[in-house]
C-alpha cells in the first residue's frame, strides 16, 4: 500500500486546485502500482470543502465505481468535519455514477450558463 500524506500537498483541503493536485498524485500511484491500494492520510488537516473532495476523490468514484474505489483507495485521519464533508461528496459521486450522469455534459451546461450571466 502506498501512502499520500495530504498535509504535504496542502494545509487545508478546501480548493479545487489542491483537489486536482491530489488527484494527480493518486493517478500516478495507481498507474505505477496497478494492483496496490492507495492510502490517503488527512492527519493534520482541519478545513475541508466539497469541491476539494469532488475534484480529487469523487473523480475516482466516477471512474471506477464505488466498489472498486473502496478496494483501491482508503482514507484515514479525517476529523469529524472532514468525514462529514467527504461523505457528502461521496454520496453525490455515487448518485452520479448510479444514474450514469454524463459528467462532461453537465460541466459544459454549467460553463455555458455561467458564461451567459
């Protein structure tokens, strides 16, 4: 099992940008060690937002499905607030996955609506 110390990437798990950085690190480990699990250690992080989890971990739930995700990626060290925020993001990703929502299409619609405002 390979471990990513999330606190080495960011002090706070709040921005989409930092979530994308974590996604990149996870992707690298999964590609290099296809059969190994990745452990994400959130020890030392006290601030969290759903966009951070959506852009990092939610991506893998959509890519692999919740069952395969749970086999490949583990989270530890989340404080209560982090656990609640993660669960919210996880549930949304699972709903998207189960309903086969086209994430790219949703993103294009959101971008178009933002451009019109």
